[in-house]
C-alpha cells in the first residue's frame, strides 16, 4: 500500500523490539523495509513461546514486523557482508539497534558507512547513547528506559514496591522517535543532498517521558514527590472506584473551571458555597476529607450510571480506567482509527495501527510479518545475482535459512 514514504528503501538490522519497531512504523508509512536476519532469526520471533506457548501466531512480532521482507544473511561470512553492502548501495536508510562494538567489528559503524554511502541515512537506536563509559552496555528498555531513566522510581507509590513495566513500552516510544528522526533526516537530505547519522537512546527516551520531573529538578533543584490518591491536594484530579468495582479518573486539572460541574454531577451543588470546598485552597486544605466523601459517593453507583450523569456536564472531564478488554470494546478506540486490517492469506487480520494518520486515515500495511528468510531469493534476484550465484550463497549458508534448521 502507498504511504508518505512510498519509494523509500530501508535496510533494517535489528533485534527484539526497538529497531524492528521503528522499521515496522516506517513500513506502515509506505517504506520498502528489508529485514536482515541471522540464520537463527530475530530473537523476537521467540515471543510466541515466551508469552503464549505453542500458538499459531506471534502478535508482538506481527506488530513490529508486518509489511517487511525478510532476508537471512550470515554476516560472519564475507559473502554475507557483501550482499548486505549490495543492499546498502541502493538503500535510503540503514536502521539498527545492534551495539556499536558489534557494528564496528562487522565494518558497519556509522563513520565507515557514511564515508562509503554519503547519501545514506544511518539511524541508530542504543541503550545508553553513543558516547560515555556505558555506551557499549547492553540494555533492554526495562533497564535503560524504565529503571535507569528514573521512571520506575518516579511511579513508585509511597512505601510500596517498585512497579513493573509492561513489555516494549520504552522500545515502542523510542521506535516512534526513531521513525520521526529518519523522516526528518530524509527531508534534510532532500534539501542538502547529503545523508547523516541520526540516533536516539532508550535512556534519553525515558528521561524525556518524565521530562516535567527532570526539567524541574534541573531548573528548580526540586524532586516532585510521588502521589498518594488519598492525600492529593487537588481531589478533582484523582481516580475513584464505582459500585461495580470499575474505576474512573476525574481530570479536573483547572480546579475553578472543573469543580462546579463535578459538584453538580454528583448531586452536591451545595459544595459550591461550602467554605471548606468552594475554593481550590479550601479543597487542598481539606483534601483528605473531600477525597473520602467522593470515595463514598462514587461507590453508590456503577460506572455506567456515573457516565450518564457526567454526560449532562460537558465541562466535566473524565475517563474510564480501562482494562485491555475494555479498550478493545471501547467504540472510541475504533472510531479513532486504532485498528487496521492487515491483508494475509486468510483474507486479513485486525491489528493495532501505528499511532499516526495521513490524509485522515491510518496507513494500510502491505501484509503480515515475513517468515524467516522468506524473501532471500527474491531480494538476491533484485540485486542482480544470477541463479547459480544464488544457489551457491544458499548452499554455503552465507544466505538463507540452513537446510537442516527450522524456521524460528
């Protein structure tokens, strides 16, 4: 399917989530992404077993790799590296999240490739950046994004254990940044004629995610305390549990604007004249008491009943606290274009769309994630390799899945 990056050729040398996730976004946006995998495959093909047992589909891998082509190359061989360079010679973008030392050993470091292919956009996603003592450290996003960047500690409730991160959160955030930096670099090449090296890191992505906290600490020398919902100084920006056990989040960020509709919706208009609750200062001073009263009130009706009451007050901002099942059943989730149909041999599969629309619609992926090495021979033929040379590369193991191996 066409998209804003239609005609852009991307060579992806990535593993697990951050690099492949960025390649998946670019593929959704129309780029021709060739995924270069080792003979045993991108380890993210193992999500199928790690998360769900022996199932017939691999949803995390599909999300990050749909619409790509897969070629298997053994980059420890001269022939494998030669094929990769043939790919790079005709590419617009080289995208990787392999550690810099390994790339240098393969002759694929940014300085080397930029000198060889001056128009190439070299896009690198790292754990901790490209300079400094820890630039070569390995890192999944739970280490660099979640733990080291301060997010886990910032979200720790008082006197409670650290929260756990959901899989891929930092990786997908960094992947979107990478897709943006690649697009900007392509625009820059359009104006200058030159490629460039662009990079992002999971550490910096994490710090930017809690950028309010980090910049306050840098400029004011203060660390924002974690929140406790029972003592929040603005009770109109808090979560409450309804009679059916389902939660809502009241989003009264502007207390003067948002408190009156809340008071009316819950049947307490007299609070607008109550000296304890009528002003933001009064509500902050009496926050513990007000939150306890709101807890008791919200516990009297189901969430659906409260939704009906809130509908009468358009200036009351709130949201249901959804489970994943709630989200999938939420009409607005679908109306917002969050689901895309991915064509496949069975006619199509509904999947999560990447979070950007063009022309008012989410880009339509070309197809499902490729099998390991599915397009090796096709890509070699496009590069001009004759059938005899293709056979030699496959037989030697420099390209293609080993004949005795099973697809990962």
